[in-house]
C-alpha cells in the first residue's frame, strides 16, 4: 500500500501529498518503509539527484515525520538546483 498520493508530476518534479507518521527518508530510527523508498520503486530516475542522493534522493525541502503536507521531489539535477534556490531565497509560498 502506498503512503502517498501524487498531486502533480512532469518531466522535472513529482509533487506528493505526504501523510503524517511516515518518514521521508531513512535515518537511524527508520531504516525501511520511508516515503522516498516507495517513490524510488516507481521513479528510479531520482536515485542520483540532490545534494545527498544516497540519503535524500530528489528531496528539495524538509517535512517532518509527524507532519502531513506537500513534498516536492526533483527528478533531475537542474530541477533540484532551481527549486533549492527558490526555497533558499524564500520565493516559495508555503
């Protein structure tokens, strides 16, 4: 069973609705069952995207485990860099 739903997708990004209670990526307390592990099954192209692709492939911004909300995942490095800059410059309205 999937722990997320895709809200929007194009050649550059996947926008998902993340429910509360699921970790976005593996960490010392959550080695399996994470959102990014599920997304990698259907979107392996994100595997090498991002600043830390072995840990957080494609993940542009934070969303805590117990928080529900929209998560943007970049499908390629140029999209990741563009979105990262948008978040850093606070041009994204949350």
